C-alpha cells in the first residue's frame, strides 16, 4: 500500500491555506460544513494532509491530500474551486463507487451494453460533472490553463460530454466513445488484456481519485465498509439548511443536495450500495468468531473465504420482464455477486408459482442461465418464492427480486433483507428496499 510522505508547510503556505479555508466558509458554507464534519479526520490542525506525492490534490473519499508545491501557485479563487471539487467527490461517494467498478472491470449501461472500466476515464467523467456543477453555482474560479507552465491546458469542462445534471456513468460512455474514436484508448499489460488511455489524454484532470482509505493507510475494502451513509445524509441535510439560512445556497448546489437526500441515482450504483450495506464485503464473518480472540462476551469476527453465505435472486416470469431487462439485470447482478462471492447462490423463476430453482456454482453462471430462457408466463404472485425459501429452510443473507411489482405480496416481512428491482417506478412494495430499474428500449 502506497505511503504518502508528509510535507511541512512554510509560514507563507500556512497563511495561504488558512485563507483558503476562510474563503470556503464564507463563499460555500454548505461544503465547509461537510469538510469539517465528515472529512479529514486525521488532518490535524490543517484538516488536510500535505504531500508532494499527488499532482495538485487528491481524495480517498474522506481525506483531502494537497501538493503545496503546485496548489499554492494558484490564486485564492482557484484554490477554493479545487477544494470544493474534492469535497464534491466525497459527497458523491465517487471513490467508493469507482473502487467497486474497478474490481469488476466493467460497466453495464441501461441499454444492456457493456464497456471495460478504465479508472482514468471514470475520473474524467466525474470531473466533468463536478466542474460544471461548481461553475454553474459560481463557486470559486475555474482554471483554464497556463499557471503551471506550457503543458498546463487547464481543467476539464465540456458540456457536450458532461454537465451538472448528468450521471457520471452516462458521461463515462460519452468520454470512452470520444477517446476511442480519436484512437486514445490503448491495450496495456504483458498480454494486452487491460486497457487504459494514452499518457497525457487526461491532462486537464488536476486531481487523483484514490482507493477508499488510501490517504490514511487503510485497506480499501475495510475503508469502503466504514462509510456511514446515514451520517453523511444527516450532515448533508444540515449543510443545506445552514447555507440556505445564510442565503448562500446556489440553485445548482441545492439540486445536488436534494438529489442526494432524495436520490434518483443510477440503479446500478443503488443496488451495489445496498448490497454493500446489507451484506458487507465478507472479509470477516461475525457468525464465526475467532476463538483466539474471545474475551468474556466480546469477540472478533473470524476470517471467511466467502463474501456472503446464501444469496437468492428471484425473477418475475409473468411476461412483464423482457429479454432486454433480463440481460441488463443479470449482467449487473453477475458483477456484484462476483465481488460478493456468496457461498451459495439460488435463482428462483416464478410467476404465480415457482417453476424452477437453479443453484449456481459461481456468479458468472448467471449470464449463461439467462440464455436458457425463463419458464412461466402466467399471473403474478410473490408469495411462492418466500414460501419456497421457508420450506427449504434456506436462510439467505439477501433476496433480490426482479419484477414490475404488480402481484400479491406475503402478509409478513421476512427476517432477511429484500431488495426489489422494480421496472415500474410507481409500484408500491410493503417492505424491503426498492431500486428502480429502467425498462430497456
């Protein structure tokens, strides 16, 4: 794991950093609230870490890292923009989400297509969205180039590729296709199996998006699990209210906060986050205590080779789920479950009754299974799946149910988490978490 060598600020740099923080408090109190409550827990008196091991700035989702030799060459308004930019990445949870996609190596889009995941393209896509948001909200001053020498082309901003209203995943596809058309995507690695962009392609990207916990020397999987979304949402709401009370909440930032507090997030990010929160990464298992570390009633979890015990996937085969939806859903579930590595994976095919139950050896078989076709086509009832799980004495860590939500539900909520992948946004569910999955065209 990379260690970032600390840098001792000069008195002039300390003064410049103090001015930057005062500017953040005055001009963008909402971001300042997040900065002081949710970020930089190990930054000491500076509330940030200074090192020459990053280009200008970087974040791992909670820690702000700054290169004083480049950062302080910028005038105060541009330093304000740069700091707000990094805080934006933390608010959007970009580092955690990017880490998850990097592990899987691909992104699945709403039309069922897939592209390889290239972190530097993802970083560019995220930057396009955040930079446009800050420009629209008039936070600081966007840098157009020239300060760091002739190769300084400025930061990324192109509304034909990405705006503040876009999902960075949709921007990723635009940027990937644009770079591919220009011949700037290359194969890398000894076998040429990996992909990256040509050096210098992302010259306008002034920051690095690190793995979760990298700035604090933590293991990425552990740091990712430590993010408390409920606490983040609480502080985001407080930040919005505080800035609004001061009359300093631009429309662009208010829309950002409302989108986070009342999320209409991309369904892939949503379902991935739900799995992480409800099932975990599985590096440790509290149901199997480490006997060497039992002290009275306290114990540490034992190490597990699996990310979950049993995961159930149910598919509504009443006829409302088309092949495009199945392709999109199964491709995404396959990637998530490959990360999770459940010990047991069961797939239930059900309309008004369970027609078949498939037990898969590995998550990758989901894609093969969907090609075999879905049995059923009758009416819709969700009860048979829950009844079958109980009859077979299956105790899942989670059940994911792909459906339109138009059917009869069990009378009681089960003891295990349920995630409904709903293709009709207006459908109502009596329990569980709902992820709205767009109908494919």
